[in-house]
C-alpha cells in the first residue's frame, strides 16, 4: 500500500550572500529528506533550531518550492502550484499564536471566508458549521465574535486549529504549534490534536523540539539534524533504543521531571547545533 | 559551604500597578542561603518574573512595590541588613535574562562587556581585561583570547548566554538571579548552560534564584522550589518532595499536564480553564474555579501559605488529603 | 473536557476614553473640525465676501465691524482668513489624497510584484527624492502657469496638486512597500495562502488591511505639511496667486505693513500653525492607537 504523503529526496537550497558584493553561498536548509506518512498516522519531526524542520513544513503545505525532489500526495505529484483541492487537503497550524491570526478580523470572518470560498457548506448551513467547528476545538461559540487580541494563547491556538479544520483537510501540519503556550494550555492543545486524530482520522505531521510531547502524541518519529533525517522509526523504538548518537544526545539533554540527574554522568553534547550546511 | 543564615530574605512583598492599582504579586516571602538554588515556577502572569526583578528594583515603570521588606547579607560574617534594591545592582547581586541578544550591548566587544563591571568599580584597565579573560574561560567560552575581540552578533545563542553569565560574575555577586535564561535555547545548549549554572553554584557558593515556566528545568537546578499562581506562592518545599508528593492541586495539575519521557506514554491531564486575570480574582482560593478538589469552604476563605512539615508549605485547605496521592 | 473560561478581558472592554492616543486624537479632531465648520459656514460668520473692497477704510484697526481689521485694499481680514480655509484645505487634502492613493498602489505593486518591477519603482523613487523641491515647483509653475482654475479648483491650485502628487507618492509607496513586505511573511497570511484563497483575496483581505495603518497616519500628517508647503509656495509667488484669499498669499501682501498692522501677518501665520498642529495631533494619536 502507498502512503498518503511521500517525500522523495527533498532538497531546499537557498542562495544567500553575506554582503552584496560577496559571492553567493548555497544554504542547504533541507538536504535530501525522504519520508512517508500513512493515512491517520502521526509523524513527529524533531530537531533543534536550524535543522530544516520548518522549511520542510513549508514544502508540505506548498508554500516553499523544493529545489529538488518530489512530493506525492495520495499517489499524485504535487508542487507549489497545486490544485485548490490538494491545497485544501493539507493544512498547517503555526507556532506563534499571536502572528498566526489576522489581528483585524473576527474569528467568524476568517473561518467563514475559507468555508465560503471552497463552497464546503450551503449558505444556510454556515452558522451550524461554524458552531460545530468551535465545538470541535472546545471553544464556546461566542469566541466566533472575538478578535484575536481578546483571546488567550491557548484559545488562539485552538482558533488556529479550527481555521485549519474549516476546509476539511486530510493532513494537519503542526509546526511547533504548542511551544509558545503555557504548560496547562499546552496539554489542552496536545489532547485536542490527539482527539481530532482519533475522531476525524486526521493525518498529523507534528514538528517540535519537545521530545516529551512528541512521545505523547506520535507513533513515528523522524529526527532531523542539519537538513537531514538522521534517524527514523517507531516512536517507542526511538525513545527506548535510539541508534544515532545525536538522537541519544537529544534525549539525554531533555530535562526530566522525575530523573533530574538522568544521563548527567554521560558526556553532554558540546558546541552548538549545526545550522544548515553550506 | 551552605550558610546557616540566608543571603537574602524577602518578606511580604506586594507589587501593584500604582498605589491603588491591581495587585500583581501578593504577599510573597522567600529566602535563599549561600550555595542554594531556589526555583520559582509558574505560568505567564503568575508574578514569578516580577518577584525576581523587584530584588534589583527592575520593575516596569508602571508597577511599584507597595509593601515588603528585603534584607541582604553582603558577607559571610555580616548580619543581614535591610537594603534598597538599587544599592544591590553591581554590588552583591547580578541577574541574567532570557534573551541574550537584546541583553548584550551590540556596540561593545565581548571583552569590554565583561570588563565593564570591574572597570566601574575602579579596577585598572589591564586588570579588568585579565579578569574578563579568566571569567570567559570559567564560563566555558572556547578560545577566550580570540573571542574577547568578537561582537555579540557574531556569537551563537548559547555563547551569548555564557558571556552574560561572565558579565554577571564579574562583580563577584553573592546572589545570582536567573530569569528563564535557557528558554530561548535549544535543548542540547540548555543542558550545557544548566550544567554551568550548577557548577558555579557549587564552586562559588552562589545563592541562586532560578525562575522558569518549566518545572523539569527547575527540577534539574533547584534544591528548593516555590510554585506561584496568580501572584501568590501556593506551595513551597524541597524540589524532589514537591514533585513526588505535591500538596497543592495546582502543583499536581502542573506535573500531570507535563509529558514524560519515561514510563508508558499516557494522555496528558490538562488543568481546565485558564488563570484569572489580575484584578479579577475569584473570591476565596484563587485556584478554586479550576480545582478538581474544590469544596465550598475553598470559595469562602483565601487560604494562607501554611507550614505543613519540615521546609514545606502549602496554601490549600485540603492539603492533608492530597498527601501521598489522595484520590483524583 | 470543555473549556468555558471567559474571553480574556482586553482593550476592547476598556472605555474608549481611556485608550492610548485618544486625548491627542480628540484635541486634533476638535481643531480640525472647527476649521471645517468655519469653512462650511463661512458666509454666516463673516461679512460674506472676501473680495469686497472698502477703499475708504484701508488698514483699519480691529473693531466690531472688522474683527481683524482690514488690509491695504480695505478687505475684511477675518473674512479672508476664513475663506482661505476653503482654498488651503481643499488643495492640501487633494495634494495628499491623490498621492496617497497612487503611492499606496505603487507600493503594493513594488512590495508584492516581480523583482524587476520593484527595482524599477525604487530607482524612480530615488530620483524623485533627490529633486530640489522649490526649484521643481518654480519650474513647474513656470511651465504650466497658474491657469484659470480647473473644475472646482481656483487659479494656481491644479499645478500645486500636480506638483505634490509627483513628489509625495514616493513616501506612500515606500511606506506601503515596507509594510506589505512585513505583513506578507506573517503566519496569518501564510495560513490564508495555504487555505487555498486566491492571490487577490489574500492581498485585499489579509495583507493590505494590516499594512495600511502607517500610511493613514502619514496621510493626516501630510495634509498638515501640505498646508504649510502650499502657503510657503504661495508666499514665494509660485503657488496660489496674490489676491486670492490664501494664508501664504495674505502674508505676502501684508509684508509691507508689518510694522504697523502686524496682525495681518500674525493671523494667517497662526492659522497655518494651528491647522498643521491639529492634523499632526490626529496623526500622532492614530499612531498611538495602532501601536497600542
């Protein structure tokens, strides 16, 4: 059987100049990534800043053009000029709950615009569609009349999820979607994503630096470092029997509530995480 | 070299938005001994950073300390004496911040930044430069001889944080205040910085107050922890005991909502609702509207932080029933 | 598990009067409003004809008949001062509005369009910025002449509006270009794009509304600057012809009697300053509102 999403040797290279006069340098943000996500699966993509995980998200939702490689959705090749329907099928939840909602629009107007444009429900059904979206993300319907600045971080992030769900997608790409939230709000949103996956059969690509959350939510994990996937496998394997030294270092560095001294005897990883290779 | 008497003692601190304004920090008392690290954990808006900043009088201009006393012990053999926050800046107390980029003056070289503290205290240019070099070496900046010539923007986030720590140490503080110093860093770099902070505490006998929203970071560095909620300390105790046997439902909720790296993966238990807005606190216990253990009495009295055993305190009416798990 | 927590209280619930910038905006609006009212009801609060001469009563002192006295031709100064609002504000508003609209459109094109287009627009704007303003106007008026008016415009007004449009669009274009470039990389724009909305809907519905704030602020400041510039040019003889009730021209013609009838200069001067200040206050207050 074939996967719902397949990334085949994806490369995203940027030409950058340090100064106007300098010769351009190629920045390999994503450097040969191949991944497959089955329908209704949750794939965790972990890594530190600059490892290319957010660039990869841009490729998935069709806003970043890969310099090489192929993206297949449901067996068909798709790129940045994908059809309205394919675009609708892969939605994203962004990291910053402040920047991800248009400050001048009420929640209702943002959601209704998308539903209306895609003609997903008849005119008369709009109100009930909006209400059921709010119910899906555990928000009271009066949030529809709110502007983003009247909402807390957790509420905004749930509105952002509602916006993604408004167009009835198959795949949700969450790029550090809970890392800007307080612990209790974080748990609420993580649980919401888990429920949505169970109820709607959503396929989720969960990009995060937080190993604990990835472990809670995902059944497969890909570890990225400097634009490459250095290890990939079933979540439990990664968390209990990681092979790659970087994965092990990441696990050792993650602070643990109950084992504050765990791994302290092992040598910590020195230096800084490598950025995109040039 | 744990001192028997605290380096700093803060009693009944109240911070408000103006004389009659909304109270943001309410009746907070704490103390830290030499060589000890006190962790303060809480969510955004809990007042943890304000409490920390008030030690050096670094509150935003619209906020004032309306009540509270602070006593500081400058030397081992000294008696603690009342102090004004401003007098502690550069004399006994230093602070490191979350954002190392905006906290370092971008127009000064690393060496000059670290030497600025000693220079201000009248140390000669030569001696200050030597001191800067050895401090940079102490905090683990590689190639300090070359790096003293570097500009802040040329360093990675982790190195900038090390430079900031070197600057903090340059005035030979007794107390180091840490305001989420690793929140903006990657996990592996955070690990390095936490190890460094630990080492400095042990080697220099520094007193530390470490503020974070992340209890697992606190668990790594702090021997004792205070949990803040809506401007109050609601539980306090040795960190291990507090995590293994929380005696306030909020602490318990905080722990249960955190994902774990060990044991079978479980669904997170979120705390329902969100923290109250300052100035619109519920009557009685401020956690009551979200508390799974709430009883009628909780909505009538605002429970004070009471001692519940050696070094432990809780502000929950039902703390005894929470002992060793309780029923959830 | 449902979360029925209250929507966070915020600015929306603070009384309007307490919001930042409202004091400045109110003060500015009162000043600007008084000017507009005076211009609209000019016939009711003046003698009614700014051109009416009373040659027997030249350079009269202020009195109940002539609030601000009369000028060298015996025209009522107060009447001329009020009728000048019509000229000055009409020209100033048009000389700001037209470049605001054109410049903003150009800025949107530069910010979101092809790279060569952006480069071309920016180079043209560099050239415009380097023009010496007064020489440019003297040349322009020399070329066009003051003319006899156009539609509802009086003599000398059209060349001024054309001149300002040719120069001021640059500020709006640059402001708008910078703002749309900032906004277009915001997550909510990416979200709208990934929601499949067509390009024009993303631009009109999500980018422009969030990018236009600074241009609106500048628009109000710009009207004030235009009032000052128009009266200055008229004073120098390259704007509205002397004889028209216009503040700069009035100062110009009263120059010779400055020693004795100083108020003939002070009154239009104060009007210029007050109009400029009122508009700057509106802009400043709006700016505070946008930023808070």
